[in-house]
C-alpha cells in the first residue's frame, strides 16, 4: 500500500478533515489530525448541515458511522418555510408527508455541526488528533515536510493534507490562486434559549429551516441543537463592507440600528433576531475559488474542502463536497493498484476540481436568484414544484 510506513498529517479538524482521518484510520494508516482548538469541548459555530445521499452520507456510510448519525440527526429539521419580508408564509412543507428516507436520492437529513463533529471525533483514536496545534508553516524535509505550530512544537509528515478551511495556510504551498468575492455578504447571529427569547420566530421556524425574501435581501435561518437558532442576514454589498460599515459587531444596538435602516421595509418581528443574538455577530463576505482553477499536482501535499474549492453556501454543498473529497482521496490513496503518491493525488485532484467547477457555478447562480427582485416568487415556485 502507498501509505505503508508513511506519516500522514491532516491540518484542520472540521468535517472534511475528521472524515478523512476516520477513513484512513480504518485502513490502518498512520494519520494525525492537527487542530488549533484546545480540545473537543470547543463550541462549534455555524449553521446546521444537511448531508446528501451521494456525498456526505456516502462518506458517513463508508466510515461506518451511519447508525450513529441516525441516532443524532434532527428529524424534521429539513422542513422548509418561505416567507416574505412581512413574515407572511408563502410556502411550507411542514404538513407534507415525505416518503424520502435514508437511501433516497433526495433525502437530506439535517444535523447540528457540533454534533457531527462529536460523532467523528469519537470515532477516532485519541492519539490520532493533536489539539492546540495552530499551524504556522512547513518546510521541506527529506521527501516530506517539517510542520511548525504556534505552541512551539514541530512534527514530520510524509504527506500533508490541508483541511483548514477558507483561509487555508496549506493551499499557498500548492497554488497562488486567490479567492474572488461574490458580491454578497452575510451577517451571522445565534440565539440561545430561542423558544423563550424569540417565541414568535420559533413558532414561525417550527424546528426546521426558514428563508425570508424581500427587496433583494434575505434572512436565512435554521434550527440547531439544544434549542439554538442560527440565522444569517444576506445582502449585496461592496467587497470591503465589513470595514466601511464602521459597525462594532459586539454592540447589539449598533447592529440593530443598521438592520432597521438597511432592511427598512421588513417587519419589526425580525428585529427580535438582532435584539437577542449572543454577540458578537459574525460578518461573512461570501468568497469563492475561480471556476477554472488548476495547478500542478505535487507528490506530498494536497487540499480538501474549502481549502481546495471554497464556494458560496447557496446550494448547500460545501460540507458535502468536503466529505466527498475525503472519501475520494482516501480511496485513491489506499487503492492497491496505485504505484505512486503523485498519481493518486492527481486522480483525486482532477476529479475534485471537475466537481467543484460544477457545484460552485450552481452555488453562484443560486445566489443571484436568491438576491433578485423576484426571489420570493422564484424560490417558492421551485420548492412547491410549480
């Protein structure tokens, strides 16, 4: 096997990196995940994740974790409500009985990001994840790399795999291709104990997902574990909006005043989101990798997930593509017919970039649709099948 007597380093302990570690561990590969968090109890932010049959769930099955996933996914959280800016419901599938279940192409069960991370972490041997390992740099050593971390430690790896997200520090060792700005920015908030703090919103959400459209702007939200609601205000903005806005994102009153001004036509019910968010709010300029990106494959370093193909969230494919990356890379690296690491990485990267081109374009197109003046009618027609 190509990886026999090889030390594999995965930089980043998100869903993609942990899935890859699990898959390689099952093949008895010497793999270590280097994660910047201090421990597994670190609070995980971000929206719930919906896993898809032929990508995220395929990886979960291959990792032998489907039963554990079934015990922990949020039944009903895939239900969708669409409203206008006045919080008037124009579509809901909460009363529709869906026949889809695990194994069905269109079944997309939702799971809390932190819960999925726990499932993956619990599947790894404790010695296979190295906490408090904030990657700084690496230098060539023999046929591999000597890694340097912020805590002063070093580690050697024959193969380094960057799973360290949108601001990857591994990617520059492979390519100097930079991200592009989509023209859309999202402002994230999280509300704890939502049922008591925002009962009207909770009733509208009904434990599922909600999309509100109006005036070329969105509010997108989803039910998370432990009674938490996560939401995003999504809007067109210039690239440096975060700086030019002058907002202190830890100041509730400032952000609320901004919302009232820029979402002026929206119902006051939405103000509750901003009044009850646990600060700070998190601004997220939506970037993406060029559709036609390419680079020369190396024999000892590669990337997966956002580090490889950052894309907008408007197709719900980001984590699914990361987990499919992990699945395809693990299979390429452990293929008994493979004779060279370079060739295995070339097979993976060629397939990955082809997939990323298609999905990134779909995500960009969806972003344009969702921020168009006709977004409400277009999206409600799409979900209702009309």
